[in-house]
C-alpha cells in the first residue's frame, strides 16, 4: 500500500528506507468510489492526498452554475486545496474522485510536523509549492493574453 509513495519519495528526495518506515504510519489508506467528494466548498481542507491509483478533480462552481476545473491529481502525485490546507480557511473548491481511487491521506498537523522534522518531506513540500506557483503564473499569463470576452 505504501510502495508507490516510497518510490515517489526516493525519486524526489533520495529518502532512505529507514526514514520512509518512520513516516509511513502518518499516512492512512483510503479507498474512494467514483464521484465521492473528499472536500466541499466552505469546508476546511484537513488532508493532503497522495494518489496511489485513480484521479482526483479539483473544481469550483461559478455563480452562473458552471463548473471550473482547476486541476486533476493523477497517480503518483500529491493533491490538496493548498490555500485551505495551509491556512485552515474555508475552501472555495471541491475535491472529488473521478474514478474509483486509492489514496494515502495525511492530516495537516502530521504533514507539517514532517515538513518541519524530516528534510526530505520539506523538499517535497517545496516542490508542491513551486509547482503551484508555476501553474498559477501560467494561468495569469493565459488570462492576460485573452480577450475581455474570453
């Protein structure tokens, strides 16, 4: 159940087996069904998810009722509502499984404990933040190049 997470962490950080065995118990296996909602708008995001199998969709509903998909988290990636998770604020989006999925969940307290105490997890968090920033920057550039009507 932890092999994919271990492979991911070893590839990203060169984490040794002993360190991985210390952090693995902080993650809880969850099997979620297609269309199962893990986070609803207005709730505070309490978990970061590593996707072993399946896919999670991160989306919001606009005032006109249209869905806007921000992100898909695929296998061997982490996914969370980073703003809500980090700041403990209500989420503006939902997280939903788009297919039967197997995820490893870690709660906020444990995740940030590991970020502070395990250098390899700090590197993973930095990578998550960098990718979020780059994605946001690309979206801003895309909006700047679009017409007002678009």
